[in-house]
C-alpha cells in the first residue's frame, strides 16, 4: 500500500495525504480523519508513526483477508462497489467495537503459508476471510492457521467453520418469481463464465422458480463477471438469436450493466424491446439508464453479523461454529416494467 493508493481510495491528492499523515496544516480535520481511517484500514503505517507500532495491541487488530486472482477478486477488488461497500461497513463496525481492521490482500497460491507469515509479522485477534472465490479445500487449509476465523460470502455445508453468506438461492428464486409476477414469459439467463458457488446457487434458485411455473429458459448466455462494458462475445450471441427474449436475468449487476450497454450498442431499446435484471444492488445500479431492477444484498448486515460472531469467539463467548445466511430482497426500478403486450 503506497501514498498513491491511499489518495485514490480517499479521493484526494497525494499532497493532501502527505499533509494528513504528517499532521500538518492544509487539510480540514474531516479530510484528515477520512485519510487516516483509510490508511489505517488498509494497514498503511506512515514512517512518522512507525516508532509507535509496538503500542498497537494485538488483541485490538482484526485481519480481513482477500485472495486475489484474475477472475473475481482482482488487484483492484477493493474499488469494486460490492467489496468496497462491504469493507466500509466492516471497518466502521470494527472501529465502533474498539478494534482496527487491517486489510491483507494475498495471492491465492500458497494461501496457508502467506496467512501464517502475516500472522507471524503482525498477530491478530481474529480473521475475517473473504471466501467468494475460494474452494472448500483451500478454506480447510486456512482454518488451521488461527483459532478465530469467520468466512464471508460463501458457505460449504460440509466444513465445520463459521460462515456468513448471502442467501443466493433465495435471491435467485426471488428474481425468477418477480419476473414471472410482472408477466414475463420469454426469459433468458446470463451467467458468469467463471463459476463460483454464489453463482451456482443463484441459478439453482432462479430455475426452481421457473420450474414451479412450468417455464423453461428461452436462452442461456455467458459473460465475464466483473466488467461493466459492452462485451463482444455476448454481443455476437445476442446478434445471432432469431428473436430477442422479453427479459434477461444476469447473475450480478456488473453483467446486467454490461448487457444494457451491449443492447444500446446494438440499438436495442431497454426496457422497451428487452428488459434486464441484475443481482447485488451496487451503487451503479442507480446510475445506469434505465435504473436497474436487481436483488438487494444487505452488505451492512453481512458485515455486522460476521464481526459479531468473530468478536464473540475472540472474547470467549462462543466456542462453537455457526453459519448464517443473509436473506435478500427485490429492488424494483425501471429496467423491468410490467409486461403487457410484448412477449
């Protein structure tokens, strides 16, 4: 983590970061606190503060670990809306409880060894593990590193560990039921070309809703999951269909926004000619035109629930593991109006 990174995350200049970290005049107190909170949350220690490093008590530190790869958790994952909001809530709630959240981004290779090294260099009271892109076997290796671990954003029923995850099956089911309630009968599905457990569960729930109604998909397409631009492969697939579906459901909002941009490039009107629905309810869902109908994921509830479980473990108030699924809800906007004449 460098000053450039802190400046980018805080939305200020490098000069402002330097002034704030060196306790010099030239920035407002609110800006100074904002910069200090971000630098602290991401484990950045300015040279002027390093002499006081020993004063930080290990039992006040909580480590958030994300494992980077090229598909889901990228090098700049913390700037992506879903993860940015989740980390914001975790940081704020940790601070309320008198703890410091340190962000550790490591490679998915040698996961066990890298976490061990981090803990040896700076021991923590507990670990919040972002499990979005991790397999059960990788998580099983990590569980031996620390006695207090809570895994976020995935859930493997056969692992004896503490999980806090999205109820992805419910979210997919809610999406399918909502589209059917609006009168859509020609429904296509846009899935990630990277298959993680979250996406698999979303599709299972969505298909269950269609099956209940005696419906089948009118098309199944694939996209890269973390891009918000028109995607050539999807554009080619859509260009080859004989008749557009009435609506497409996308496994996350990034793909839904990409779909809208692709349709716009093809001069296909959304939602007049094809409606679009997403999943996650990221900030951009309200910025894209038309505003995106989506499934709301309660990132604040996920953060508080995970932190509460971890703190109970740290304080010896809980000696067992538990799993919590955070339920979702439909957010209605303009990209999916009620179906009337068009099929």
